C-alpha cells in the first residue's frame, strides 16, 4: 500500500510539473505575441505620422504602409487558433468574425481596389484600427506581465466606445466607394456560361457584407460594453438564454 501511495504522489507531482511548464510556455508565447503585435502597430502608427508630416497629405499613405498592414493584420489569424485550442478564453466565433472581417477589408477591398486607397474613409478606419490595436495589445501585454497600469486598462475599455463606431463607418464608406469600380471591372466575378457552371458577382457580395454589419455590429458592440462593466466596475454579467 505504501508503495502504491508513493507512486500516486510521484505521478501527481509529475502532472503538476507538466501543467506548470505548459502554463509557463503558454504565458511566454502570449507575452511574446502581444509585444510583437504592439510593436507592429506602433511601427504602422509612426510610419503614418512620418508620411503625413513629410507629404502634408493622406494621399498615397495607404500604399506606403500596405505591406506592413497586410502582414500584421493577417498574422492576427493566430488569435483564432489561440481561442480554438483553449489557451485564450474567448469565443472562437467572435474572434473569428472580427479578425476575418479585418483581413477581408485589407486584402479584398483596400488593397485590391486601388481607386479607393486615397479615400478619407480608408484613412479613417486605418487610424481607428491602429489606435485600437496599440491599446488592446498593450493591455494584454501588461496584464500578462502582472503590471497593468490603470490608464491602459481604462483606455482599453473606454476608447472603443467612440473608436468602434468610427471604424465601422470608415469600413462601410470604403466598401460603398468601391462598389462602382467593382461593378465596372467585374473583378472577382464569374459569369455564366463557364466550365464550372457557377455564377458569382463580387459587387453583390460586397453589398451583402455591408448588410451583415446590421446584425453583427450591435452584438459585438454590446458584448464589449458588457465586458467594460465587468472589468471596470466588477459587475457580474449573467447571459440570458434565448
């Protein structure tokens, strides 16, 4: 009996050590990731500021930072993986919608349709994203390091109140500005007849994307408001069953 108890104790210690090692590695990776993303968006912010000071105009700004923007925004797909494997306790669906909508805006709207790159709406969502991401990744970094300044916490859960709607306005206006160019060029569209016997119209796809903001935006916005009440004021949020 003594031998089996000792074996059980040893096994339990080994399991606890493995859990601590796994937790330490997870924390180290998340800290590295958030520091890297904070630095990336800071680089974007400095590049935009430097361009505007030098040129005195926003025209050409998007093109000058497009490659860096595409890299860091696409790399954010890692966050969906974090949620999927459980190292971050956030909804995969919520994270997936937010990340994929950003990637869509970068790759299939702003970067693909060059005629809209100088639109004020593109600069609007770009500035909003930059401020939002610097704040968000800074918050996660400091929290992981157990040294979270109150201002960073306050900024994380207050800036979005104004920035989130402004970002949505910028995105919608950019898609709207792209519609005439997409319709004339027929880009990304497939007309019948073709060997695949499939029809797809990117113009109407963009309209559907715009309409999808109607149900999605309020859900994500009120989700953030609930998080704000919980984090800043300690309210216990009870989700109602449908």
